[in-house]
C-alpha cells in the first residue's frame, strides 16, 4: 500500500492517529497549516515512533500544493482532520468556518478526483445530532441538525461525501462522528496543546492546575443533569486514533459511504471531570460559573 496523507496531522487527534498508523505499519505524510498546532509536536512524533515523516506546511485550500503532494508521493488514502473545530468560535466567526471546513473539503476532493486515490476517512462530529434527538445517538438517526456553524459544516461535508459516493462507485469513504476527545499519549510527549486559551476541557484544566490560569470556567450549571453541568462522552484520544486505523482498514475493503460513532457510550459531567482532575493531580482547581456558551449542546 502507498502512503497515507494526514491533513491536520500536526494537531491533537492528527498526531495521535499518526502514531497509531505508523505502529500499524503504514507510511505517513502530514499536511498542516499550524493554525491550531505546533511544529514541535512533529519532533515529539518522531521521537515516539522513531520515524521521519514528510511534512508540508500548507493550507488544505492550496490546490497547487495538494497537487504537488500527490505528484511527489504515492498517496493511497487520506485521513482528513484539517478543520476548525471550536463550537463557540464558529458562532462568532461563521464565514471563517465555512471557508475552511467546506472550502477545504471541496479543494481536497477536487484534487483527489484527479488521482487514483479514492479512499478517505473524514473527521466528523457528534454535533451533527443537534438537539432534536436524545441519547443514545445512533448513526441511523435522521435528520441531522446542528445548533452551531461548526456542526453545520460537518453535516454539509457528510452530505457532500455521500453524494460523491452515489455518483461514483469507486469511492471508499468513512465518516467518523466523534464525541469528546480527551487525554494524551502515554509517553507524555504529546497531548492537546492549542494556541491561546483552550476551548476544550483537558488543556484548560491543565493550565489551571499548573497555575497559568487563575480558575476553571464552567459554562452553565443549569443543565438537566445530576449536578447541573453539561454531561458529555469523553473518549481517550488513543482510542480514537486506533478507531481511525480500523476505519481505514474497513474502508479499503468497502466501497461507498459509511458512518460510525466513536465514543464510550458513558457520560461524565464537567464538574465530575474537574473534581477527578483535582483529586488525581493533587492540585487545586478553583471554579467559576459562567453562562452557557452559545451553540453548546
């Protein structure tokens, strides 16, 4: 088999998935514009795996750059993580999210259509279930709906991929709907380290525990949950990474469009997670309650 192109491969889920791919015997090429990732993570990736990975510092919307990658490497499948992903930010900057997430998908697919590569694993999201449905969320649930622009970009992308598979039976595409990725590689060399103040819970807790932020922001304590804070399905990032390897192996064998949830099926509240972090780390986690964030489910 040829090389696997991992778009957004320097990011949180991308780097961990590269580890799982390399451990499974695949060769990897990484593309990332580093808008929410750090190039140091690639050095840690090399340290963990002992592999030197070709890296292209470019935007997913760079059609000429993508074409050069496909001409230089024998790409046999793509794992597509190169999307903006913060719910609150998408409400504030919808145009940026549609330009990157939908525009990037279009550019990628157009370039793929010019090659022999027809296998794609798409990083989707459980946000596509919106507020119309109640747990447990099954992949067969319809219609999909989203309460924020980020989720809408995932729904539109999935529809685009489904239409593509219906039009051309040579495509092998799997969309993976994640719940809430969390955690880090067991080496401690890789984890979630976004630019600026994090929008996800684990790196935010880490900054509070280390004293870099004064308190942990809890957005909403009036949800219909046991402690009033949001309950979400937190799934370990290495489990997600292994799920992507399984999805790749599945997609190689199955034509058409497939969808799978990636989660644990068991919820944990924001307050429970903060209390557990405090207990395990031995560091105080001061809390402050804020109103619900726009677009949060």
